[in-house]
C-alpha cells in the first residue's frame, strides 16, 4: 500500500550535505531526561555532531536514535565518517573534514580512507559480528537489508589502485558524478535563488553580511572541488572522493554543498567560544570555510566523548519514512514485522523487515524502542503530505508532556493557517490536530523565539521555492488534572484526553476533509487555476489508502457511535458516485476502508447481481475472494524509452503515475502505484489465491534491459464486471501543470498522458491476492492507548475518584470545533455525597483559556482542555442523580488569544517541574558569547531585534505619549523589554546597562511602584539551536522579606550611575513575566530538582510569596560567570546568590505563521521586493559569473571588461551598459562593495582562475593509472 502517490522518478538525487544548518535533536527534552528519538529525514552526520555539542544533557543521560534514510549511500557514508571520528584522537581531524566536505581529495587522504576501510571490512562481515564489535556499541543496524547494502558500499570504498580495473571504474564513475553536478547547477533555472536562500539560512541570524560570502565560497568550491582557498592544495587534489558515490543512477543534488550545513553566523560577528576546547583550523583553510571547519572540529570532539561512554545508540534503517512508521506500529501491536507487508522504499519490491535482534523480546540489553520521546520529521510534510506524516507518527509518540513531533515546512503561510481555512491539513488545522491526538503549539500559543527577520530578507524569493522554513511543534493532547481536597494538599494526574463526538457531525467533517484532500482530482478546476496554486496546492499528496489510515486513527482516538458514523459516511459516499471528478476514483475508498477493518464488504462493494458476475467470471475458482486484488504487469523497455531520460533533459519534473482501468461501461483510476525495474517470476496456479509473484530488482534501473514492473491494488468488483477480463489496463502520467504544458495535445479526455496500454487478459498481466514478494495486504495498526509515562503519583494514590470526558461540538457547517463540554463524573461515594450539596458548593468555570476549574464540595478539579476556551463565557449544568457536573464553553478565536497571558508560553508541570511546549531547552555554557564591544561586527543584532513588534504595535510605539501602557496585548511590551535589554547592554561601556528591574505600576500617573524582579544580564549568546540570540542572565524574584536582605545590593544598584534600568509594567505584564521566568529558568537547567522542591505541590498559576521560581537552582553559577565588576562580589556572595537563579531569556518575536512584523509591513511593497531581488542577483553575478557584463550578460568578444571605479568589482562591456546599470541597480550597492576590501580581494582571486562557465572536470582530475 502506498499512502502517497507514486511519482515517476527517472533519476533520483543524493544530498551528501544537508541544505540547512544542523538540528539539535534533544531540544525538546529536559537536561536530565533519557530520550528515544526517531529521525525520519537524516542526511548529514553534523546533526548528530551538533546534538552531541549543544544538547548532550547530564552525564547519565541515555539517548537512543532510530535513523531512517531513503538512500543507502547516505547511511554508508555516515557510518564511515562516524567510525573515523570515534577512532580519532584529533590528529586526523583535517583529513576527516576533507573526506566529509571535499569532492576532490589528494593521494594521502585517499590512502587514509583505504586504511580505515581495511579495518572496517572485517567488522561488517556479518550482522552479528558488527553488533558485538567495537562500533556496534554505538552504531547499529535495524535490519539485515540495510547491513547488506552498506557492506556493498564499504567494499566499493575500499578499492585501491592495486586493483587497476576496479579503481579506474570507480574514479570514472565519480568523475562523471562531479561533472554532472557542475553542469546541472549551471543549467538549473532555480539554482541561483536556492543558493541565496541556503546562504542566508546558514548565516542566520547574521544574514545580511552572510549570503554574499557564502555564494563566493561556493563559486570557489564549484571550481576547485575543495574548501581550500589555496591553489597548491587544489592542484594536488587529483582524486575524486569515493564517499560521494551513489552506485546507481542517482545524481548529486546541485543544491547540496558543504557550507549550508553549518551555523556560520560566527563568521560575521566576533564571538568567544567556551574555553574547554577551542577550534584550531589549519592555516590553508581561509575565510568562510574556516568557520565551518572550526565548528566541525568542536562537534567531533563532543561526539567522541559521548560515544566513549556508551550512552548513545544510533540505529540505521534504509526505508521510506511513512512505511517505517507503520511497520513500527505493527511491531508494537503484534511483536513482529514479518506480517506487516510494507515495501522498504517506494521504488523497490523488497519487504521492510526489522529483523535485527534488537527488535526481539529476548534481547533486553540493546532492545530497540518502538515509541519515542522525539520524532524529527524535517520537511517530510512538504514531501509526503503532512496528514500522512502525522497519521504515521502520532501513534508512536510517548504519552508524556515533553514528547514532541518536530516538522519543518516551506509552504505554510498566514493565509493557509486561518481558522476554518482549507490549508495544509486540508481543513481547520486545530480540529484535524485534535482528531489525531495532537496539539499544534505554534497555533494556540503566541510566544516564539523564531524571528521573522528571515522572512523580510528572503521576501524577494520566487514563490515557487516556497517561504522561509517554519518549524511546527506538535505535542500529544494530554489531559493534565490538578486535584485538591481541602486540608489535604494538591496532587496531579495525567491521562490521554477522552474525546467524544456526535457521529453525524464527525462524518460530515471527515467527508469535507476527504473532498479537500483529493481536490486535485478535479481536472477541469486544474485547468482554470493559476500556476502558483497548482504548484503548492493541487499537486496530489494523498491516496485513498492514506485517508483510510487517517480515518482508522481518528476512530481509535475518539468515542463515537460507530454504526451511525458508518451509515452517515456511507450515504455521503453513495451520493458522490455520480460526481464527475470524485466518481472515477471513488471505488478505491471502500476498498481501503474494508481492508483497514473499518467497514464490511457488504456495506459498499456488493451490489445486485454480484453472484451472477462471480459465477461467470474467470475468478470463480478463487477461495474466499477478498475485497481487493493485486494487478501486476510488466512493460518492455522499448515502450518507456522516451520517458527514462535524466531529470535535466526535460521539464516534466516528477509527475504522478496512475493506472487506469477501462471497461465498456466504466473508467476507473488508481494512483497509489508501486513500480520498479527488474524480472518477475510466479508460483502456483494463475487467477487463484495460491498464485504468488516474486520480483528480482535490476540495479541498473531504467538504464538496464529489464522491463518496468507495475503493481497496484484494485477493488475486486472492478475485475468482476467483465466475464473474461476483456477490459484494458493502462499506465499513464497524471495531469499536472508540467505534463499539461508539454504534452497538452496528447492528453486523454480524463487529463492524463497514456504511456502503455494492454488487456487485463494479456500474458504480461498477473492477478494475485498479494503484491510481489509479500504475503498479504499492508498493515494499518491503530495503537491502543498508553499509560502516562511519568506520573509523580504512586500506584496506590492513582485511584480515580472521578472520570473526565470531553465532548467536542462542531459549528453549523461542520467545518471546525466551536464548543467543548467537560464532564466530571463522580466515582466514589464521598464525591457523590458532595454533589448533593447546595449550588454554592458546586461550581465550574473557565478561569483561563487552558484552565477549567470544577468545585464539588471540598474537592477542586483543575483541568486543561485540549483547546482554549473563552474565560467566564460558559454554562454549568449539574446532574445529581446521574452523578456528574459539566461545563460547556466556546473555543477561543485566534485573534482573542493575543490578549491572554496564559497563551504566550505553554507551561505545564512535568511531572514536578515546569516545562514549556514552545521553547527549546538550552545549555548556555555551550553557546558562543557575542563580543558586544566589537561595534563593526554587531550591526546585524539591531536589525535582528528590530522585528520584535508586529503591525498592531505600530500605533503604540509611534504615539506621542510614552508607549508603556499603550500596547494592545501584554506580550507586546514583554517582547520590547527584552529588546531594550539588548540595546542597553550594547551601549558604550560607560553608559552600558547590565541590571534591569521589572516593577509594577498600573498606569503612567500612578506613584505606587512595586519591584518584582531584578535581572543581571551577564552576556548575550548565539543560540545556534534556533539560529537566534539568547540572554544569559541571573534573576532575583523579589518578595517583601527579600528586599530587606538585599538592601546592600539595592544601594549599590542605585549608586551605579546609570548601570541599571527600570521597566514599569501593568499587572498583566508582571503576570506574564512570572509565567515566563518559570520556563526560562527550567529550559537552562543543568541541576536536578530536589525532593523538597515546591513544584511538587503547585500549579503553573502559582503566585505565592516565594515567587515563581523554585529554590533548587539558586546560587548555581559557574566560577567564572561574567558580570560587571561592581556586581561581581554579589553574584558570588552566598548571602546574595542564594536568591539568584540562572535563566536563558530568548529574544521574543511575533508568531511568523500568523503575524506580520512591523518591518515586514514596509517590505510588502512589490517595488521594494523587486529592487532587493535585482541587487542580490547582481551581487551573485559578480561573484559567480565574473566573465560577463553585468548589464547585458554578454561577453565582450575578446576585449577586456571595464571595471567600476568605485567598487572595482563590477564589470561592463561598454560605458552605455555601465550607465544603464548604475541607474537601475548598481548605485545602491557600489558603496557597500567599496567598503569591503576582503570581498574585493576574494572576487579578484576567483577571477584569476579558470572561467566558472567551464563545465568540464579540471585537467588535473583524471582517471588514475595503476601504481599511482
């Protein structure tokens, strides 16, 4: 089964380097928590290295990674590099860097690789030898298939010049890869925009100075094949790096290069790295690449340290990510994967079997996890469909408050996420997430440390390349309950939210979701739609099998009248059979619903006359005829020759493949097609349930002589409509913009492009019960519920004295959930007796958007609903005889959430400490410190913090009166205070502000000022996890008694002559600071909570006399913790620091998914966007295409180009071209280039070399002769 459409990939691509900076996989888990992590999109070892550097956690933390990769060459390359790092002591660091980053290497580097492979080959002789060997302690294989393929690559890497023929073949293959990589980059129309976008992404938050140097470094790399700016080293690099091999028709992606996978902001600002280990790049590596090398060196040391402890395990599996998730679900339910019946990849017929001993019950020591704390999806949602990804991942998420699914998207924007819009989730995002058991954190909470600065800088980008990436965090929909009995204190319970729905309302919503998922089936609407809408919305991402998997999960998550739901949904399906665009594809839906066990055969697939059809059909000998059958056919290579060219030879992209079935009275199509190249064999009697197919893959793919084998599941009813299988089966390309543009005159009436047609009765068509190499249908397992993983209560105390059920109500159009009813049902006699008390003792109210309190006599229940409710706007109903009390309230709108303090930071107790859902955890001592005194290289910081306000805040800031009390929402002044701290700290030393006081004053004229917090700003650090800035501070929460104890410090503060600043705020703003500082302290925590911690018995809303932060971390500062000299004696004085806690305060921004920043408002003008695009395009041409005139893009025909007298880098063929370009573009950037001598020298060095338009491999890169 395919849950996403099969695409015609004539030649796939390999990303040897990530196109985005490395991610920290542990950013969602507390410092001292073990974690099981599933990585669905892995491409670069720097993700693991960066995690080891920035988020290793405590010395006892254990991390278990399950890493899914679609390409075997990426896994083999990663394992070789990681084993090199494990073995190294630092002396071979430069060699490892070259093997990781350079396309061309010298003889000594190649010899180092061969020596290492000689050591690895005996270790990988068998899977058991590897697991028990030196490297199996950290690096493991999840299945024998991955191990066998990696072994083949290891043998390829180990080929030495002594094996002359094999070595020549290897180098020729690699040389061709490098040659095509350069040629495709020059030919691809989008390569310039993509390189600029990657450059800015790598340099964030210092994007403005970063992108130009990045493009220049890539131009040098593209020309020499190395990261070195040294002609001698480049001349010695006469071997092509074997670690970039693919061994199939895959090409190196033209957008992949070694610089984008690094955090390169330190290259454009002066920073101080932690002193325990400083980078030491070799002198030959200069400029931009020097910083990338320095980071790689630091990360390698950290990974080597954690690997030596044995606390990390990295498990590799080569598989389609969606298939792996469903196989893991099957393993959780059945304990094995042999009957899961999923293919490993979308273009392979090899079954996905997790047959490593780590997945057996007997192997407890190295047992592999099947549920996870963190699931990192990357941009799989854009590739495979976000609904497919969430459906596959959410059942694998542990039931914990910190368990998280991380996704990244390039296509979500403010319009697609409006409430009720049919956006990325094909329906209202909050409602769909609720049905999947997830909470979209960025949707319901306004607080974020992600800047909109990149949206402004990248506003000129072509919309076909999407928007700057947005990170979306999904949490499991928990139901935290705080319960208290008068006189007995407070205790907590955690459970999965029990949701119920009206069957008819849910069926109507799911049908709307279904029609939206398959809107691209409407060919007539496609022809009337604009190009950008076609690219971003109507490209199909889902199949009917994917919808069946989604529906099965929804029905497992919620309580609903199942029979009524089936009847209502079935009626809607029956009504749509005559629909001109849903009808031809509709038969697949009941097939998959029946296969998933949701509906019965008799509900949809049988009509009148079925027995007559069956008795006369050639399938009548079938025993227990199933609801679906597999149709497999092969196509001779000669019929596919016109469509097997490499991707760059035509412009049809990756069209969807579909199989059409035609009978005299029916046309029916399926586009969940599986195909590959190879030979097929059969066993058993044809057209019976004993007939099986076996497939042997041709490694040459479409370049070989094997036929193309296509298989698809079809409803049995379709095959029974003809007595002798006289219908036709046709392979076609599905309609999309590119196919219609190129083959418009050849499209059929249904809008598809036929490729091959044959009869169902032909000898090359096989009808079986299961697809080739499988024994049954693909498994769709709805995971049963879990117990909460980390409850602070003992088993005896977890007796539920009440049950809580939440019923969700849809609006009138059934497009979204608009109301919720929370019902508390009494289970104990004591609680039932309290339910009989007078009305004053029975109350229920929503006091905050995510807090509903229910009072039953002496018992108080504080419940967190899965959606925010409008405070004090609901209705309470008490049913004493039935034994329950319920509260019904409306769901808050997105706009009204901005006015709530509770919807800025998602804070919950986990299980006895505050944790936040929309802030990451950070280890401050591992982040580089910005040298704020370097005035020449800190200018980008002020551009960065200039985006903290949104359009709504413009009037408050520009008003003639002080704006402290003019902001419409409390989050706005909160953001501004943090930005003002950076501005004050960035002042010259004599007027620098290092201490800030947050005081309460209700209005401007009030004289009553009450200080609440003192913040000592120690330093400003680069937060490389989110590519932003974080403030390293010490915070003192002030109470009435504490002010007397801190009198000496207060006196020093007052007499410090302007070294401190007071911020006045309203009561709401102070309440926001209270909530925020709880999470700011815990996200930077490197100490454990004590048994006496008061978080054991308080809620996130606690406003006690001791302040919002517990005392477990007070006074814990490094011995060299930097503060201003006049305050240093206090920070290390026990009497003082017993009240100070170290916190990590992020720079806070408007939510980029929903709000435009104030600066973004000014760049919304199309003329300014066009101007920005022209300036950046010209700069790109100066660096990469220096042999052309900047105005006419032509060569001067033998004459030298004329240089601009101002910047000395712009070149023109004539004075007319120079005058024309000066007025149009160049006058706005000439001065910037003139004031950047390093940039001028780098451009000059680049132009002295051979022309970058030469697409052949340099002469010194040749096929080596034997003995060299």
